[in-house]
């Protein structure tokens, strides 16, 4: 009855009650969503700033007949339609409010910045780091080390100097980080999920999801991601990821008996999936698009963030050409040939001038 009597508009707190705590704790999963966004300041997020624009989640994720736009299953990294504040197109993009040329003429290098929009997502420059609100995000989760007991034979926890949990008997080892620079990839909005599909028997790493996009694709942009790494159980015969039964008071729950054999067999039987009964652990990666915690304009990436030889943030992104920075052996070779030809031409011209001068002197003496 309390719920029924308090029905009202959503808020950052009501949405965040689930979305901030995905993965089992504050900030675990997304990196750009945690409880610091309940009442953020301008430095943390210019849109949700509690003393500024004070956007609720529904300000952008504007529901239409209970259909909420946005999310990882409905993404448009490159919007070519532009202004659509009411999201009539059913999508949710920065361009909906900021248009296709978001940098006004009052901004230094506005024309050049607007050209960058063709290939670089707004989030890439305007979210230079995530997990900036005082809460770390989980970057490594190793299930293979779970199940250890303390001297009394009981499950236990370990913490680092920050008080962050680095080991749980129930879940294994963790690594947490704050103020994390995203990793950057071409992205066209399409994501495939591994689920129970067989993978390469020789694989040393499995991508839990696969993001798509390329420099040749006109619908792709360079987009920021959190890459969650870890180790998960897999079927060593069928080469599929496994689905363990972890929660519950029954004898097959991993969090009750810490027995992987029982937990995996129960989980796969419940899912109706084939399981050989042989398991191991394999490294996995999962890609989470970063789109919250938008920093103030003055904190956006500067030109030298990318236009720096050797260590610019886009150095590892395929298909990126930055004049004067990106190695281009063929162009460099052509350029050096050009320099040599110019030097050769200047040298020949100079030598011809000297010879001509000497001939002229000899002729003058003969006269």
C-alpha cells in the first residue's frame, strides 16, 4: 500500500536504485552510473547537476507509452537527423538537442571541431574519464579464485587500503579503479552477445559481447567504452560459457556449498543447455558504452589528447589518420623522395650556375 500511495514521477534516485547497483554493488557494472549521480555537481555531470540543469533520467530517456529510448540495445552513435528534442524518431542522441554542428562560432576552432563530429562521438571528447564521483568501478572480476575459506572454514572478504573489497569467497578476486580513461573503438550501434554460442577451441579470451563498426563504415564513430575483464567458467569440451547457479539456500547453490560441479550442472540443466560436465575458466571481456558523467566543456579532451606522437588516446584505434602523427610508410617514403628530388634539383641548379659563371669569366678574358 505504501508503494501505491507514493506513485509519482521518476527521479535519478528511483532509476538509480537498480541501474547504479547493477552487478551487485555501487558502480560495479557501468562505470558511468553510480550513486554519485543522485545529487551530482556541475563537474561530475553538466546535465544532471543538481544545482544547474538538474536533469532527471527521464529528461533524456523520455518514455513514450512505456517505451524508454536509449540503452545498450537501442543505440545510434552517429545521428544524421539532428534536432529531435521530443525523440520522435525513437532514438536518443546528443544531436537530438545539440544539432549536427554542436560547436558554435564563439568556440575556438569551432569549424575544425564540427568536422571531427563526422568521425568522433561527442562522448569521446566530453567524457574524458568515468567513475569520477568518488565511487570506483570494477575493472577485473576473477571467478576462478572463488571458494577459499578462512582458518575457521568460513567464507571471508579482503579489502585494500581504500576499503574496497578485493576478494570474496563467493565471487573471487576484484580490481577497482576510479577516474578511468575509456578505451576507444569504432562503433555503429550494433552489439552481439556471446550467450551460449560455441567459441574457437584455441581461444585464450572470449568476448561476452562483440561491438561492430569500422573506419570504412559511414555510420560508425569512435566511441568510448569501459572494458570489463575477468575470468568465467566454461565448458572445456563444448567450448561454451557456462551458466552457474549461484544464489539460493539449496545444496546446488554455489553461495551455499562453494561447489562448482553442482552449481554448474544445476544451472545448465535449468537452462536446458548442453553441458559435458567438464569445466575450466577462461578470460572474458565485455564492452560497456560510456555516455553519462558528461564533463564541463573546459574539461573536454584537448587537441593534444589525440594529436600527440606515440601516446595519443587514439593511437590504438584502427583506421585513424592524424596528419603528422600517424605513421604512413608509403607517404613518408614519397615525401622523402620529394625532398631528395628538391635537394637534387637545387644542387644541379646551383652547379649549373657555377659552371655558367666560370664559362662567362673565361669568355670575358678571351675578349
